[in-house]
């Protein structure tokens, strides 16, 4: 049995980020049968405050032996089963920073609690029937959400919007299994099975699974974001483009080529999608050893990116260097950004357009004047949508684990249909049908192994 599943006893952990000299409140959470005893030994509530569930007490946290005051704090009491874990839970709301919460946590451990494992509070909530697995994963997604849309999708999972259709599909499979098994046991007493009707029912279930599977890419995009690399020759305006786009001065901008020596990152949100923008060093042949390293990193960033913004200098025209870079990245999802367009007359712009390649997506910008950014974001969203991944208005999105289980369920259902068509005995029908039922049950946690739970909850932070 792994440490993660040693869910007996009382656990404690810091439930808020600990940042030196920042954050006004730090919370130490305690859950288990000894939570109230620990709270009563450490917390002094002056006056006639009532120690009852779902009350907040004001007072002092004191060392149980020396009675030395450690912090002035609030105590939140949540008795079982009306708590996150469905156990007795207390929270010490201390002053923020490092020392106060660390000292309070240490006192809780010395008083009989043990340090919680990553995700153990949520694991207990699952094991005690407070949450199903999709809701638990929704909590993790909500904590890590990088955009409002990602948070909304996580909330949908937390509210059971994924669990409900999965349970309904599983119930439908169980109904079909019951009909088949009834014929096995009482064939002479029941009418023959409607083979076509069962195949039709399985078709409906498989179609619903296909709809859910279609949200996987969208879900991954909302969770992990889109990695975009700005590449091009030196001094074409890559850093200016990043600064204009991020509305900051993340990158140094000068007239000297080769100013950017390393990859500069910026985090943005475009149409609800988290976007990690990488401003790379200008790609060119150079004898400067430091710049060589930057160029090599630029090439690696371009190869690892989900989308490449090949930026050229309109005033310099389409050069041999641009052509060399284009040949290396044209197989990637690509937007050609014609920057510094404000430096060209209208007639020169038309002449330039006739000389450059014509990829599927091409825009013009004047980054130094903050022009063309809206067109850039529109082009990015068009590419995303062309990949059948919609960014906005997302209500539900499955993750990789859920997608794998749904895929297995669909395969099992297809095998059931093949078995029926081949007119094999009814016992054979039930084998793959049970496989589909088990796969669907793994999504919500009705049928799940210890290894799956460990993989899920080990990714949580310790205090959640």
C-alpha cells in the first residue's frame, strides 16, 4: 500500500501559497478524527465564543506546553460530514508570510497530526463519497486554470456536468447487459432478443461517446495553452511585436541586430486560450559564440512550438535569409507576419506581396506603432478553429485519462456489435459489454484501481 493510500489518522498541511513578505493570510488545514482535539489544544478563544460547526472563532494560537503565543488568528470549524473531506476539519487562518504558518503547522504535527500527502484532502473527499473522480480532477484543473474559459470548463467538471452523462451511458450499458444475461439464465421464459434494437442502442451510446471525445483537444488547449514562437532574421521587429502584443517591455528593442540572445517568454490569453509567446533570437549565421547558442535555441523553440510566427521586415523586402528560415518552418502551423509595413508606400506594399510566399495565413503589422495586433490574434484563432478546436464558449472538456477510458469503451462497444453480427453465443456479447461498463466506471471512479488514483492525486498540491 503506497503512502498516498495511508488515509488513516489526522493530516495537516499549509493550504495557501507561502510567499515571503506577500499575502495577508496563510491557512493551515487539519482533517481527521483528532482535528478538534488539536484545535482545542492550540487555539485560545477569549470570551464566551461557542465551539460549534461552521463557526469562525477569534483568538490566539499558543504552544500547548509553554503557552507562548505564536500568532493572532481565526479558527474555522467544520465538523463531519459537512466538510470538504467529510471528516472533522479545522483551519487556522494565520497571518501571511513564512514564519507564522510554518510554526502553526509544526505545532499541529507535534500534537498528533501527520503531514498530508499531495492531494490527500481531495483523495479523502473522493473515498468518503464527497466527490467523484471527474469532480476531483475539476478541482485540480480549477487550481491550475490559466484563463477564464479554462476555469469555467473546470467548474463544469466540478459541478458534475461530465459525470452525469458518463453515468447515464454506463446505466444504458448495464440495461443492455441485464437484458442479455436474463436471456442466458431464462431463455425459455422470455421473448427472443431484438438484435437490431441492441445494435441501435449501442450506436446511440457510441455516438454520445464520440461527442465527448471531440472535446479532448479543446480541453488540452485550455489546460496547457498554445505555445507560439516568433522567429525571423535579426532586427525584423520580433521583440517589438512581443512588446506590442503583451503590452509590456518584456524584450529589449534596439536598432542593433542580434540584441535578443535568448528566448524571452510572455504569457497571454487570446480568445480564452492561454498563449505562451516565445520571442527568439534572430536566426542567422554568426561567429559570436553567445549568439550561436541563442540561434540554436531559437531553432529548437520553433520546432517545439504549436504555432510559428515567421516575421519579416517589410522595408527590407523578402530576403535570402527569410527564404532559408521559411523553408525550415513551412511544414509547421505558420503565420507570416509582415512587420514594419508603415515604412512602405502603398505601391511598394503591393510589390512586396508579389514577391513573398503565400502561406495559408499572412498578416501585416507595424509593431512599433501597436498596429496589426488584432489581426494577429484573429489569425491565430482562425488556425485554432481550422483544427476543429474551438476556444470560446467551452462548457465541458475531457482530459487525457478520461479520453483514454472513453476510447476503450467505444472500442469495446464496437466489438460487441461485431460479435452480434457474427452471431456468436450471448456469453461472448457480455465480455466486451462489461469492458465498456468498466471503462466508463473508471472515469467517475465507480470502478478504479489504486494505481489510477495514485496517478491522479499525486499531481495535486499538498494542501488540496
